[in-house]
């Protein structure tokens, strides 16, 4: 059973079993208690200039048992600064953002060591667009998305990371 949430012109299906909202400082549950993440699989930075979409995506990430370490809603330059400060393993970012778009932010983040896994999250550009294909992102999520698709993308990134660690 699920409910439908509308943000501007995007529709998201959220399972009704999700009774918590995750924020960078912890999780607020249905009982209004704050619980801090114990151990999660990956640390994720979310960047989308649509604030509601970014917070909904953070909730979806929490339902996939990963930790959202930060949410950036102000543009690409702040994504770069947040990455330098937080050092997440994965950055999920919108492409069309003010003050440096996702393509440019992706190129800058690729120059950082260690380089994060980058997931483009867009409702405008499609996965097979030449700019998307050549920007250097590890994965792509189309808006709107659902928890199952997000979980599949994060699982593939996690498996790829595990293979790279084992090979080292």
C-alpha cells in the first residue's frame, strides 16, 4: 500500500510503511523521537534545487538503509563545498541547478581524491543524452523515481565499490 505525493509536476510513490523522516542530524520517527544512524551502508550527499524533492529523496535514501550526510538546495557551487566538507561516498545531484550545473559540478568532483560515486537525478535530460553520457557520472536516475529504482542504483554502486576494495 502506498500514497502518492506531488511536488510541482513530479509524482513519487511512497510506501505507507515509511514512518520516519531523515535529516542530516538524524531521523525523526512517527513517535517524534530522534534516532541517530547506527551503521549504514553508504554516506550520501543529495543536491537538488527543488527543496521538497531533495528532502523526499533523503527519505527514500533512508528507507534504503543508507545515510544522508547532507542536503544541498542552493546550486552546484555549494555541492562542491559540501563534498569537500562532508566527504560522502555518493553524490546524488540534479543536473539543472543554479550557480554551476550538475555537469560542471560532476567534472570538479571527479578531480577530487577520493572521487565520489556520482548519480545524476534529472527530469529534463535523459540517460542517453550526449551531455549525460560524457559527463562522467556513475549512474542516472530519472525523475520521477521510486524506492525500488533508487535501491537498485545504490546497490549496484555499493557492489562496484566492494569489488574495487577487494581488487586493491
